[in-house]
């Protein structure tokens, strides 16, 4: 099998897909929270790569990406059959710091943010909790994998079709209350508005070592083009600076995230 | 054996392929991919007197055959560039041929950054004067679309530095050859072209521009025919060396620019698609020269036949 070759590419549920690449070298290096930059081969007049969180890696060199069909890139990717060889760059970006034996991991994920955080759960020495929020029950993905990894999963949906009706951030305080005796370590990935709200909340509660994975429209993937920037706190007159999510992130400490205007 | 070296008058480069400013960061970002000495030159992202946030996001949009960007010259400022470990100190150590792209909001700022770099010029082969960024309100393109201002900014910078000067020209003008003549007369040792073409794309569902700056610079294969034509016009208008760029993805693309009259080329957007693109372009040029029995790059510069 060639490096970058698609092993399988299938519908996971609804508009969500799971593609597996043969990429032993990337698998060996990957840590939770990193991403792979994919050149999708049948994109016609579109030339740029697409970044995807690495959802899982296996000892035999198979890398899993879970994606939602949302635009031209993911639409084209969803049609690629097994055997197609894609050029992959990675693993890129800074990973999450894994929880240690003392820590109780609580993952807060929005939408397909569960894909980007699964490796934390898989590699965690102790069990933890996943708080998973989405628009509707069809958007809640990978619950079974987290459950298999020993995590308790609590859900929320905007429409109330499964779990708590409302935002996933509304589940956070109860978890803190219930686990007062433990050393909680928060991890998060999801849409930017959710992450900014969560960062503010965690800053207020003193959870400054919480780690959030932020992203923005990405181009080069290695820190050269300055397209994918987000505001982080900085010691300058504005109190913020633009940081490249591909190179300086995508994982940032909650204390770093700039939540002002 | 083909000789790939190119003599640009003020200095020589090992091969005709540079990186286009803004597409290769400060070189540091690609250090794990290959030895930067393999490139003809590393042209770094624009440096100004002070640090700059750049534009709000979104800053890029993909379009047919390329992309729009309005990064807005985010950068560390000249102090950090000269002394921050991942900037000039790294580049000096890398042994790469380094060209520093500079910009300012006023002629004074252009001169200040040029003078600062001149004072600590070890490892700097040349300065590239950016008078063509379409994405900043002050400076940049204001100087690149007015013949008198273009002449003025280059002649003032000429007074404060002995480093070789390359002026990067804007394609967003009626006659680019006039600008090449103006900056050559002002003391520019070379010209580079083209910078991006101003463009726009609108999301028809939200009725908003895809880019926060509303307009952005178009780059990628879509602009290559325009760039080749402009290089052709400029090469016939001035005696000084011409560095051609705009949508080069392959060695064949680069050869077109050389035939049109470019002495060297730069690879830009292609690096976002493939970090190894510049090396592949070098190899492609070499293969072309071998296939055509040429012994040096110079043999094909401006060697386009009449129709």
C-alpha cells in the first residue's frame, strides 16, 4: 500500500464521513489534537489543501479523519474511492498536553469537535467525561467510541432532540460541582463562538490550564501565510495579537484566548 | 551539466528560483522540509519599522485557479526581525541567500526600515521594496500606482542603503513598463513582478465579501498569463534584471517567464499547495535546459521566438 492511499471512505451518519488513510509515518508521530493537511485530488480548479483533525491512528499505520460534507473540498473528498492516493502533510500543529494519572479529563466538544478530541480519551490513563453539544441528534458523532474508551458522555442539542436542550457550555458547571474532589483538566474543540464562550467561562472559574483547539480558514498549514490567525492575549498596548492557529495552535491554553472585542 | 547559477549583477544566486514574499514566512517555517540553501533565494515576508497586526479575518478565499488574500502585512517589525531567534539570526545560520522585503506607511518609514537593515546587513543579499501590496490602506500600493511616488520612494531609499535594491511592481496599473523605467531611473538595481491583482469574491447567500477587507489580491495559476505578458513588457523596457512571478506551479511555467525575459523567477502560491514546489520548479527548469541542449539559464532568458 502507498503512503496516502485511502483504505476506506464511508458515511458515518447523515452528512458525516469517515476516511482512513494508510500513513504509517504520520501515525507514528501523531499526538492528540494535531491535524493533517490533505491535497484532495479531484478538486478541479481548486488547488489548496484542506486541513483535518486527526481523529484516530492505529499501530498498523491507518489514520482516521472524520469529516462533515460542508463545501467543495469535503464534497470531493466524499467521492474518493479506496485506492486513491492523496498527498498528506503532517502531523501538523501543537497537540493537547495529555492528562496525567492525577487528572480527571473533561472534554467539551461542539459538533465534529468530538473527532479532534477522541485521541485524548483513547490515550487517557483514567476515565473522564465528554460533554458533547450539537444542533440536533444527527450531529452527535463518535459517542460510541468515547463510551468504549471508558468515558461518560453527556449531550446537549440546540433543538432538544437528544440530551440537554441548549448549549453544551451549560453542562460545565455541574461537572465542576460533581467532581470538586478531583483535579479536573478541561479540553475543548468546536465552533469558534462556543470556544470563546467556554474560554471566558473557564477563565472566570480559574481553569487556566484548560486547552482549547481553535481554528480559522487555513492555507499553508505550516505558519507561513498568516491566514488562519485568531486573537490571543498579548503584552502590548492592545492586549492582543493575532496568532497562527496552524503553527502556534491549534491548541491554546484557556488563559491565552482573547475574549474581548 | 547545466549551469543553473544566475548573475543578477549585484549578486549571484545558485539557481533562478526564489520564494515570493509572503508565501514562505521567514524561511524558519520550512526549515524541517529542506535545506534553504537549495533555493536561489529566500524572500521573506514584508518587514516594517513597527510590529503590525495585519487585517481582520477572514483573510483568504479560494477561487477558481487560485486564491484571494488580504493578510495586510502582519509582521514582527524590524527590531524583532533582526534579533528574534526565528528570524534573521536563524536565516544567517541557515546559509540561505536572503532578500528582505520591506514596506512602510510613508517614505520616512521605508527609509527607516531600509537604514536599520543596512546597519545590520550581514547575511542580507538585497532588499525588495514592496510598493505594491493591495491590502493596506496606507503605503504599499499607493506608492506603486503613482509614477512620481514610485520614483521618489526608491530614490530616497537609495540614499540610505548600499544594499542591492529590488522594486516589486504592482500589476494594478495601465502600463507597468513605465513603473519599471521610473524605479530603474531612481536607482533600483532590479525589478520583481507581479504582485497580486486586486480582486473580489462575494458569498451570494450572505451577500458579504468572503474577505473582511472586502478586496484582496488574486494569486495562483489564474494570473499567470497576465504575469508573463507584464514580464515580457518590462524586460523590453529596462536593462536591469527582472525577477518574474505570478502563478508559477511547475518548471514549465517558470520557463515561460524566462523566455519572456525574466532573469530569475519566484514561486508563491504553489508553496501553499506543496512546500516542495520551489525545488520541483528548479528540477523542471534543469530538465528543460537539458532537453534543449542549453548549458546555462541565461541562454533562454528572453529567448522567445517571433511569431
